[in-house]
C-alpha cells in the first residue's frame, strides 16, 4: 500500500487527508500508556528493596534494555505502517501465522493492562479521597472504574487527534508536577534544609555500589515495566501523517523522554528519602513515593494534588491502552478474525467505534470479574499487570525476531551488524520473563499459566483456520517497502 493511501474497513484506498496525527501526538499515546506519574509513584519501591541506593543506576540499565527491545519497533515501522502493531510487523517479516500469534499476545497485553489500570484508578482515587476526606471516602472503587470506563468510551470514539491532545495535556501536567517536586527536593537537600537529617546530593546512586549483579538485573526488570506500552503509538500507523517517518521518531522519543524523566525522578526520590539504611527502608516501604515525598518536602495540599494527578494520569493510561487495543482489534477483524463490524472505521473520524466500545467493555469486565473472587483494587492492578507483562514479553519477542529476519533478508537496506541489537533485546526479554516466573509464590505462580493459555489460544486459532492466515498474508503483502 502506498504512502498516499489508507485502508478502510472495506479495503478501499482513501486519501491521506485522514492522516492528521503528527509526531508529538503519536508520542503522547505512548507516553500516556506508560503513565509516568503512576510508574514513578510505585515502580521504584520494589527496586529500592533490591538494590538499595542504586535505584537511578538500575533505571538507567533498564533504559538501555528498553532501547534494545524498542529497536525492532523503531526499525520496522520505518518500512511498515499499519494499525496492527506487532500483528503487522511480525506478520510482514516472519509470516502471517507469526503475525497473528504475536498480535494476539499483544491484544492480551493491552486488554489486561487496561483492566489493571482501571484498578489503579480505584487505588489512586482512594488515596486522594483519604487525604480529602468526607463523602468521597465511601465511594466504591468499582464505581470509580465504571465512570472512568464510560468517559474513556466517550473520548475514544472522537477523532484521534482530539484524544492525543488530551493525553498530551494530561501527560504534560503530570510531568510538570513531578519535576516541581524534584526541584524542591534538589534545592532543600542541596542546601541542607530538607526534612531528612544528613541527606545529600549523592551522585554515587548512579553507580552499582554494593548491589550484586544479579540483584541489579532482577531489579531492572521491575524498572523495565515503567516503559510498558511504549510501542502503542505504532497502532496509529494508519492515522498519522507520513507514518514511516513519524512513527519511528515518536517511539524513540517516547522511550528517551521516559528514560530521562525516570532517571531524574528516581535520583530525586532516592536522595529525598536519604541514602542511609533508614532512608532506603523508608523508600522501599512507601505506599506511594510521590505523595509521601510531597508531604515531606512541600505540603499535605501538594500531596493531595499529586494524588489527584496520579488518578488523572491513570485515566489517561486507560484511554491510551484501550485506544491501542481497539486499533489492534480493528486490524484483526478487518482481516477476517471476529465480527465484521469490529473491522469498520467511522468514515469521518477514521476511528473504529465498535472496536473501541468492545475493548473498554472487556477491560471493565476483567476488572469487575476479579471482585467476584474477593479481589481488591490493588489485586486488580498487580495481578493483571503481571499477566499483561508476560503476554507483552511474547509480543515484543515476536517483533525482535521479525527485525532479525528482516535484517537477514537479501533485499534489506539495514546494515547486517545491526542484528546484534534485536538479539540483545531478545536476551533481555527472556530474562524479564524468567524473573516473572522463577521463585514466585501463589497467586503469582498461576499467572504464567494464564498468559500462556491466552497465547496458546492464539496459536490454536491460526492453526485451525489456515484461510485466516492466507487473508492476513494477502493484506500484509500489499505494504510498501522503502
């Protein structure tokens, strides 16, 4: 398919007037999916318990690992533009069966992540309500999640450009609020006027220090999860202006923006609590680092503001994950998997409305379903996040294999030496998967089986329906290669 056309639900080419998104708008989807405020409030806690004061160093290591993993997406999206992300990238490089398998794994990632973030909206709303007090403390988290789901549908059926700009504003406000906290911490710690006696600007936190190699690598897995969803912008390949140029830049930009932000915030948090044993213990034992540090360094009112912003960022993450999931459902249904209605986009907005509604309803059903078994909002967040991560590793791995396959093609313009980058990405992903499986306790021992069952369903479908693979292949072979 040429750069001057877009495929619609009936397969008819349409003018590029529908491709209105720019690089920064696509980047907004990826950053919105990652939810930096959520990541910085929660993901450093487990890392501190494993590596002590070397939390910033660990996040830098995870940053490098993410770049290796992201290579396949960044490289391949410069040759392929498609709403299916992994589905198209693996399908066009390895084959249609592999594409469907990888796409189905990614669909699980998006749906389980959307469910887990619906749980997070309940967690952050409860944290804000606890600080604010009054009527709000009695609001059930599932009601909060239902309202969020309804708002997500109302926004996601609008033009993609509008949604991306909303995500950009929310992301910018959240990042600004975190950076204000970081600056205050730097000033107070640097001048010796902070609330933690003896806290200093300790640059040795960017070194491994006393942490063991295995401990740092293990902790880097938890840090790596902060980048989960960086590839979601690739699902906008058919709604973006000059996608083979814009999408790779947006994905790389999202990884780098997050990497720089995470390094700054992890350094601020580490020195904010103090790098002595007591400070590290306080860091590792926090429920939400951003709110506790805001209370310590600024005020209770600012902590309330951060808690509310975290809730809004969680809402944006649901918006992003369901938007990406809807595009993948649309791409699959358009090629013959699922009801035809899911494979049709609104002719005016280019948004797959039926796919949007379906994905949000499924995500809410997953979140609500866990409560039947007594699950809390925290359980919904952590349990579904783990399952989503395991599916994500499979999907990301398929893209790395696709990149390796494409580099080895005789007509590939990619230098052969670059093959080492996706290979390193595969090695890192294998380590991530192993850490999520080895040494876990119930109920986490069940999650690899659940993720494996989801991926197995995808494999069974494609083996049982060879005609589907043929249709996928005929679609993907119409893509242009530069």
